[in-house]
């Protein structure tokens, strides 16, 4: 078997467009805030982490996202094996460099594509002229 494989591309259905749009918005919106931080404080990683936990509200929200991101990584890894997503790992840098606002809709976009590629048309059920399902 050749190392170059042809992969069927799933169509961009309504839900896939939604996930793709959400992933783009989920990248742009957080980076508006991150950009403001970088403009004010530079690439100060210690300052960034301190800002995440600057008060109870920020700390609670940050802890919630860290726990959720960990659960998402485990779930999406296991789910990717089940639905046939070959390259799961980009959700990790997507989460670390942007956040779940990118990683989660991006994964759902891939997942919907994998499901569309593997979907089989439902077998036709024989129906007689009266509309009764045939039991043959």
C-alpha cells in the first residue's frame, strides 16, 4: 500500500459550516484579548498566569477551563479512535495557544466530517402499493 492515501472529503453541511465559523470566531475573539495583554505586558508568561488567577472570579473561571480542557482532551482522544479521526493531536496546541473556543468546534468539525464520510445510506425497506412494509 502506498504511503500516499486518498481521503474522501466530506461536504460542508450546515452544521460543519457552523463549527468552522465557531472555530474562526473562537480564535479571533480570544486573541483580541490576548493581543491587548501582549501589547500592554509583552510576552510575560508569569504575568499571564498570575492574571489568570488575579482574583476569585478569574481563578474560578480559569480552574474551570483547565479542568474542562483536560476532560475534553481525554474524551476527544478516545472519541477520535471510535469515529476514525486520524490526526487528533492538533486539539492540544489549539487549546494551549487559543483555548477551547477553537479546539472544541474544530474537533466537532472534524468529527462531523468523519461521520459524513462513513455514513452509509439507509437500506430501502420494501413497501407494497398499500403502504404496508413488506416482511419478505
